[in-house]
C-alpha cells in the first residue's frame, strides 16, 4: 500500500477507507517500522489525503484510545480540538467556551501541552485553574459534573501523539494533525474545528460526514485554532449528517486580527485575563460569534444572522 501511495505525481493512488484504516493501524503500533512510517507520512504529504483516507486514519487512531467505546459525552456536548496554539493574540475562543459552560453546554477540550513558539490551550487553562483529565473515564466524570474538561493527546492516544510529534524530524506537517483534530474522543454531538489552510475545509468536513459526526463547523480559524474572526469573512463549512454547506456571517467592522507575534509571557497573561471577562471590542465580537457557534454545535440552532451559501 505504501508503494501505491508513493509512486509520484502521475502514478500515486488513493487508498480506500478500509485500506487506510488497516495501514495506519499497523503504523500506529509502537514497534512499527520507522522507515515505513516516515515514508508513508511523506508520501501522503506529497499526494494529499482524501476524505475517505482521513476517515480511515481517524478510525485507526480511535481504536488505539483506551476506553473509546465505553465513555461518551453528555447530550449536546461540543468537541473543541486545539492543536495550533497562538502567538499573535489571546485565546478568545476559550472565553466563549467558558461562557458556553456557564450556559449549560458541556465542552470537551483536547490538544497538546507544549507548542514551540506559541501559547497552547492548556497553558492558559492551567493558569485559570480548569481541570485536566488523564483518562477518558476521568474526563467523562468531570465533564458530567463541571461541564468542561481538558485532555491532552499524549494521555488520550499516546500512539497518535508519538506520530504527531515527529514534525520536527520530518520537517513538514503530516496528516496526524488533521486526525488529532477529528478524533472526538468522547463522541460529542457537535464539533468546532479550526484549520489554517483553505483546502482542508471540504475534505475535513466530508471526513466528518463519513465518520457519522452529527454536526460540525469546519472553518479557517485564527492562527489555526477553533476561533472565528470578527473582522473579515473566512471559509466556514457546516456539516450536518451527510449535508455540507458553506455559510457566512456579517462582518463586525472592527480592528483586524493582529499580524505581529507578542511576548509569550504577556500573551499568556492576557489570555488568562480574558477568561475573567477583560476583553476589548474585537475580542467581544469574537466571543459573541463563537457563542453562536457553540449553541449551534450543541443544539443545532442555526444563528439567525448567518447565511447559507451553497450546498454540496
């Protein structure tokens, strides 16, 4: 199967969903051949993964999560994958997540603890005092009682984490990043999923449809995190069952998102302060926009000011 994927620009073949699952299941094993793993990751990077392949990869990773089928989120819970980190502005989407929690929407946050040159979601939540679970059983218990919890990929799926952290050695991003974002470890009804590069919108949404995700918003987020912009329109795909639709919303007409990196210590302080309601006008607009997204992901109540654009 590696040979088929790695034939080059004109000869490479896409794998079927089942083939992708079987191949990645073998490569996720701790004793997998390192050369084969590296070859496949780079070959897929050059070819580009399909929605069917991505769905198969996610299924293989889920099979490596201890207790995946045993622990599920409460009804209306929202999956919030946070794997990019931030370096230019504070984490407004976390302020929206706290408000969603306070409004009775369970929020399951997952990511990685340390991201070079960026402030990770956990570094903010740890300052704020939010609980972190090390197992799905602990996460399910916290989520049921406190309506919000953080789980690290290193704890929930160590085998995927091992491949995820190969990026410095490979030199490029691999499909493991997309798999982590689509993992949805406790099978939340809704998902808010950010990406950085436009082509990921449709194939991540289509993969969610294949995986029978009830509903999700897949969108170009601030710095790759699950945070909508207030100042200018970004790509948003609404996935609900098998239906995929582009949606848009009115621009707020506020300051643009910052372009320059901040001092990371100051950024962490500002992000923590934001969770305590210390926010400016742009951040307020983002929090309100994300609040609408949380309500749709939880209850399928589509915001009245948002527009449907086209359907695939």
